[in-house]
C-alpha cells in the first residue's frame, strides 16, 4: 500500500513538472475554487485570478548524495533571529523535494484541540492575511542538533491558534532547481548482408538473504551499566549531575543507562529498562527532572528493512520517529501496557534512526514551602542540591522489545 502511494505521488509530481499550464492555474480570489472567468466566482467581489502558491508540497525522494563531517563534531551552524544559533549535522539520506502549490479546501473539515479534548467540531479554515507567494523549489535534509531547550510558543495558521511545545530541530530546507532530464543508452550491433542483431546488457543488483536482529533495550549487562546500542541524545539539563548546588551539565549523545524497574512498571520479555542515569527508578529524584528525554538507535542497511517493536515508557512517549517519519502505536504508550509499532525503513544504502521521545511529568505540580512540595495531591519533599527550591523529579525510562528484519543490516548501534 505504501509503495503504491509513493508511486502515485511520484506520478503526480512528474505530471506537474511536465505540464507548464499547471503553473498558471486560476482560482476565485475569495473562495479559492477553480475558475476560468469571473462568472465562475459567485461571491461579492470574488474574481478569477492566478492561484497564489503560498504552500509547499513535499515528496520523499531517494537521493544518491551522502554527507558526513570530517569529525564527529557538528559541522553545520544554523543561526536565525527567532531561535538563535544551533550547531547541527545532516543525518541519514532522508530527503524531501518540495514545490510551491496553491491550496483549496474542497470539503468539510473537523478539528479539536488536545487538551482539552472533546468531540471534533466543524470549522472553516481561514487563510492568513498577507501570506507570501512561494516560487522556489526546496530540498529538505534531516538534521540533528546539540540540545537547545526552547520555550513553548503561541502560533496561528489557517487551521487556528494554539500553543506548540517540544521544539526539536528536524529538517533544514534550502533552495533547489529541477534540471532538464537526459536519457543515455548504449547498444552494440552486428550487421551482415542478411540480418541485423542488436544486443544490450542489464546489471542487476542482488541482496543478501533477509535476517532479523533484536533491538531490545538493556543489552547487555546489569542495572547501572551502559546499554551498548541505545543512546540518550537529548535530556533535561541536570540528568547527569551529582546532587550539588551547581551543575555544569553533560555532553550528549551518550549511552543510555540500564536501570532496575520501578515497582509499578511492567517489563517486556528478555529486556531491561533504560534511562538517563541509574537513579531514575526512584519515586523522587532531582537528577530525573520533568521534560523530554530522546533515546536513539542507529543501524545501516544495503537493501532496506522493517522495524517491529513494542514499547513501554514512563510517563509516556508522545513521539516515535523512524528515519524522521512519525510512527503511531496501537495504543497510548505508558509504563504498564505495551504499545505496538511497525515501520518501513526501505531506503537502501543509508544510516537509519529509530528515535523515542519519552516525557517525564512532575509528581506534584506546585512550589516549595517549609520543606514540602505543595500542590494538588499529597505534599512531596522539596529537592535539595541540583533541584533546590523546586519539586523533585520522578522515575522515568523506557523499555522496548522488537527486531529489525531485512537484507544487508549492519552496524546496529553505530551512528556514523
């Protein structure tokens, strides 16, 4: 099904590129519907104009280009007026090719905001005034950047106003152009007085027999040891600090730590829980503060693969990505009932990334007063040392059981 969808998207892109008339489609200036004359636009003051191309439509493409830094250090400095500077690296061969398009909502749309949740309700998308026309194609690259915590931001688009959170650098898009296509063929011919024979040769690549590799967490060793394959690539500031009045933080990425499960956690078969440090199975722990923890597993393939796994996480896993594409589990991820995931990493000759974002909540929202963390629920002790004057962090981690299967799989745990 997915391959058929990709073929259809590719066919649509080729049709757009080969038919220049599509670049001058006409739309009603207010309703956005297709038109050829003003008579097709029935609203007051609605006229037939060239459709504005203020959206980007992106296609996932296979790109033969591979990039890497001369060292393991970030080699791409990105600076902007909104979020400041970040030190980044282009990761994997994941690419998007994006082209400007016009947009018209042709059917009823429902929406809701979570929180607060509730039923979906009908609404009419409202284009932002003053949106700029886009004319330049773009190629987008998957990036990874050093941790740079950013606050939540209120935003608005045609679908409504809301506050977005958990900012994580993900894609870098830059200008691109489509070049004229060329076709080259080679043939050899043998001619005699009675007949002509033409021959051609085709090179066919072969893949090794498919195999399956386990990717469970907690491999190998006992609690307190490093997981040799899963890495912690982003976490709140104080996760590797010893309790002390000040803390200078620590470097990322680093190996995830195998931990004993907290008393309320389920453990999947042949696995162990992992977290930011060996203390994160404590109910109250200043080194495991509220926030997002991103765990990552890498591997290489020559002929594509599939990933299938079950996941537990405390307090949950709001985001799961395979090669930059979001995966949806069979249920909400928690620490007691496993959620099942499946994803296609079919692109060949590249580094693959499985990334799990685990969110840790505070045990009791509130503030410190007279040695207690007051707020809803039972008062809890205030943190000392690193978390002095604040409510303590709480137990957090993840547990995963599963496998990747396919041909030419190598370098599990090797992100270079």
